[in-house]
C-alpha cells in the first residue's frame, strides 16, 4: 500500500489541448517495479497481436490483453505500455494505449525516451 507522503511515480498530469485548455488530466505511466515500459506499435498483425518497438530497443510480438481487446482500438504509431514476458523475451502483453495528444504531451515533458520520440 502506498503512503500519502510517497510520490506517485506511475501517474503524471498533462495539460489538455482544445476547447478546455488549462485543465490537467492524470495519465498512467509504466510502473518500473512491475517491469512495465513504453512501446510504439510498428505493425498490426491481426487476432489481437501486434509488432511493438519497445523502450529497451527490442522488437517484440505484443498480445492485447483481453480487457482491452474490444474496448480500445490500436493502430500503427500508437504509444502503449507493455510488460515483457519473463520466460520468452521476444513477446509481451500490451496493457494500456495512449491517445495521440497524451503521447505528444509526455514526449514534450521528457517522460518518453529520446529514441522513441521520433516514432510518435
């Protein structure tokens, strides 16, 4: 359980662009303790599978978790949060997708690694 005084390293506030400017929205970040990392979708393969370029520089076969499969459509170029498999390093589970504006705000704030900013 997290103490109230302990900083939340897996949530960041980003500014909203558009008609409601000046508002801040909380955005989920990868939890390093759970081995989560950023990734960018390179190719949609069908059947809930994706080819993802990961933060550590590897290309992995991603699987969309069942909870997200019907709720959230994923396209090439979307930034996602993923968890690499422990027993097969070339595969991962995709757990969250950022909107285009959220990804751009994270890149502008310097949260996204430099080598991934060009892919957004």
